[in-house]
């Protein structure tokens, strides 16, 4: 079995521009998931193993952004007004 450690949240930066959420990470991003508060996966996006990704926020609400990176997993709470 493989153990996966959590990456420090300070290793990422989030920038919101309208309904676009831009993510910069110190590690390469493999995949990102945007999940609503009911647990429904709204976005499941393969990334190109770069340190940046952009996701469109679907509507106003509270979401959790999960990043799968080369160093582990990162979760961020995202509020879209």
C-alpha cells in the first residue's frame, strides 16, 4: 500500500476573477476536484502537470477544492458570492 501525506496549504495560492478560480501551487497539479457541500463532485478535471490550473465556479455557494499534486493532496474551502 502507498501512504499519501497532506501538503501544507500554504504551498498554494488561490485567485478569484469573476467566476474563474486560478490556482498556483508549489507542486505540479495532477487533478483537481470541486465538490459542493452535499458531497457532489461538480468538477473533476485532469491537469497538465503544471503548477497552475483554472476552474470555473458553477454558481454561488460554498465548495471544497481538492488538489491532487505530485507531493500529496490539498483541500481549500472556496466561497463564491
